[in-house]
């Protein structure tokens, strides 16, 4: 029998593969050709339906402020959404800003059970569903459709529009479905995903813009969510196809060259790969891939990628620089507001998929420290870019990779900078509130991040109400009270924060024994009406190390900044409208004392005030204040509005001139500030 060279190569390769199996080693797997019958990996923690969580206390106040101001009225005050909206059949906005707004407004409506806001957002959802084309395509009417009188179909997919804004609207409609179980939603999504599967070879994800190719994970996520309901294997095939056509984020996040290059080469090449908001969305992509493939190396990739990102670009407030690109870890670099809220959502997704407390701690840190400082307390204005060490808010170029010609990226305004954040900022607080509870795989409950709320849910076919009483993160006690008509056995999981070494838990006054190193406590018992669980997380004042050997002062999940007098002014820009600037007449050029850092609890004084009933995030309402000793550094002066850090050398202190006087200065939680120093040099 004659054997060709090709046949011989095939036989040799088969023998190698068989040998690999005989040695219990896996042959190389290709993500381009996944094994379709690989079991889909369910989430460790599943979301509770939208509307079951009712935020209370300071968090409820925050959401009510949003409802009463921009979030509840953006369609009335923002012309791009107000006038002839494309998502209602008009010729106005057909891009991302309407679905961005709805991505926060829809959950807000159901978290607050606000009928007026529900009715307002409903019309956009109804129009999208009711005007889906017979082919499955949906969204604003395209120019070709208006001119031809035809509708986009599989044969004319190129006459459709960019995939990206449809990804956002899918995210909106998915949330709406969890609140309403509207029977129109699942067939609507199935028809659209059938359309995508039939057209992506001819009209790939990146056909129109790189925005879709860089953010394909948002599409994949909803596709795989539908799979968990229908079990249709074609959905996994579609998700894989979208991944193959999108940016290779999982490879980049796991390959450290990408994050190093982003720090080393902030030029005009491949900038979409280091665009901060793209990165923020991409962080969850390895988790989505893990679910689809069952390949646990994706979870390692996600964690490696986020740790590397924070190592090279991370800031003390829990987020990375993104002005608009990744831009290193100096505290004078900026961070775009969209990057914060999108990273928060990626953390919330990775918590559910992996169950890893690492992401729970990261979520709280960025939520309590980075998010609140970037908007006005009435939630009507925002900064496009904030800085960790921010001694002025004003027009200027600063040190941003993209300052824009009008130099309005740092001011507080509705339309200042690029307007995407004015539409997208609404999802931050709403999604945090929506993830105060998860369901476990066995049908129990998990409180993995904390805040005041009431949960009304069903467990073992029984109604259960749990009230979470707390002013956390401004206090260290969290009390849960259970209300139920009939006793029932289920588990409740609680997270022990990474910063807490002496946590205590009681059930009905009886201490619970647990291993603090495990970070997740599972309480499996028969719960009855009136049961109480109390968590105590003692918070110590400590210093952590950041760029240029600087230090940040922390207590629990809160990072503290130097309290500076804020002088507000208002002005108007012809194109970008009204805006605020903020200046200070307070000295800010302080260094912390090296000898006090190891035991800050002994060298500081903490003042705790009641959390106001009409809580807002501003300097006057900060309920916590730390007094600490510091010395001024005379040569540390502003350069173009920036507080470039003096270098704290390898010996652990700044060697330049330092004042001989020791001053007692005040620090407050960063979220209550507009101006501050967070990263301090060290002096002797």
C-alpha cells in the first residue's frame, strides 16, 4: 500500500495526539474551533431579578437625587436625546447615547419602583421590539431604508448600521426582562441573534467601526445570557463568532506585553487597544469566554490582566488612568467617568462568574472612592476626566492624552468634554445597588458588597424579606434582619473584606466561627422569622504604597484625601454650555511623616459624625474626618495646574527642603471632595 506524504503526516500527528492522551496531557486546544458540546459553565452567583432590591438610607437618597435630576429627566434637558430620537423612529440620535442613558434609567426606575420613570423608558423598549424588521435586525431606521422603502434583511445586511449601539440596547432590554418577564423579549432577541449568525460572515462586527470590534463582549454577554434560558447551541456558536471577529482581549490581558506597551508607547498607533473605556468593558471578556468554553485558564487571565492594569496604571482611588487612553500610575493622570462605571460593571459580572472576593473588594473601592467625586452632588454635571491628586478643576490641557481643542475635559459640566459620559454615568450607582444581593447556585442568597437596602425575594417557593441596616462604608456594622412567614433552610453567603483582619459575625447574638482567610462565610441553616445576622468589620487607619513611593491613607474601603477649601465659579462655553470650575486657597503641598506610617492608628485622630438623612456627596456632608500630622514641602508647586509628585526615594523619604513646622491637617473620604491630595510624598 502506497502512503502519500500528506497521509503520513496525518498518521504521525494522530499518533502524537494519542500519545498525549495516554500521558493524561491535553492536546493543544484552539479557541477558533471550540468543542460545541463542552458544558456551559453556570455562574457561581446569579443576579436577582431587577426590582427585588430596594435601596435605602444614603444609597436610596443617591438614587432619588438621580431620579429627580439628570437621570430621570435627560430626555427633557439633553437635546441629543430629546429631539427626534432615532430610537423612537426619528432621525436624531441613532448611536450610543440614548441606550447609554437607558442602561441607567431602566434599572433606576425599577429599583425605586417609580411608575413615572418606568413609563418614560418603556416607550424606547416598545419601539425597539415592535419595529424589529422581519429579518431580525432592529434599531433606528437607516438612511437606506428611508430612501428605498425597503427594510434591512440578510441579503442587504450592509445597509444596516453599526453593531455597537445595538449591543447597548440589548443590555437595556435584558435588564427590563428580568424586571417584567415581558414575553416579547426572548423571541425578539432570538430573531436578532439568528440574523447576526446569518450575516456576520458578510457584515462582520468591525465592518462599520472599531467601536463594535473593541466591545464585542457586550454582545457576547447577552447572547450567552439567552443561552442560559433557551439552551440553543447556535447561540454559543454565535458568541464564538463574535469573539473571533472582535479585539483579542483575553489574549492581551493574559499577555503582559500589552499592558507594558500601553504604558510605554502612548502614541497614535493602536490607540483603540488602550482606550480606557474599551479596556474597562474588556476586563470581563475572559470570564464570558470561561463560561462558554469551560477553560479555567480564562479566569487566571482575567485576574492577571486586572492586576497588571492596576500595577502599571492604577490609582489610589481604585481605578486606572484613562484620559482617554491608559496613561500610567501618576496621580496627575486623568480617568474618564465612563471608564469607572464600565469597570464597575465588569467587576459585577466577574463576581457572578467567578465568585472571587478579589473583584468584590475592587468593586467597593472604585465605587466609594472614584465614582462619587466625578459628579456634582445634584448629579447634573460631571467631569469627563478627574485626577486623583486634583488641586484645581479648570479648563486646560493638563497631562491628558486627549485634551480636546476646547480644553474642557476637566471642568464640571453637563456637556463638557465628550458627551458620552453625560449619558453613561447613570449606570454606576444603579448597577451597584442592583448587585447588593446575588442568588447562589443552590437557590440561597449572597451579600458580597454592602449598602442599606431591603430585599424582597422568593426562596424555596416562599416569600422572604431581608432588611440590611447599615451606613456602610461610613460605619463598620451591618445588620441583616429576616422576615418570613414559614421557616426554611437555605444558605446565606457573606464576604469578609480583604482589609479586615478581625471580623466578627453573630446570628441571633451567637458568635459564628469561620476562617477569615477564606473571605466568604457560608451560613447554612433553617432560617425563621426575626433572625438577625450582624457583621462587624473593624476598620483600621493604614497607609498603602502608590506611584513614586507615595502613600495613601485608608480606613476600611475608603481612601482619604487632604481636605481643601473649595471655591466654586460658573461660566459658559459657546459650544459646551454651562460649567463649573473649582479652586482653592488652602495649602496642599504636604508630606506625611515617615516615622508615623507603621502605626497610623496611634498617630491620628478620627472624628465620626452622623450620616445625614438628606445625604449627599459633598465636602460639607463628609461624616468622617482624620487628623494627621504633616509637613509642607516648599518646592512642591503647581505646574500648569498639576501637582507632580516629589520623589520619595529608596530610603523612604523626600530628600529636598521640608518645613520644620509640623501641621495638623484634615483628611476626609475622597468621595466627598472635588479637590484633594490622595497620594502623599513622605518626609522626615
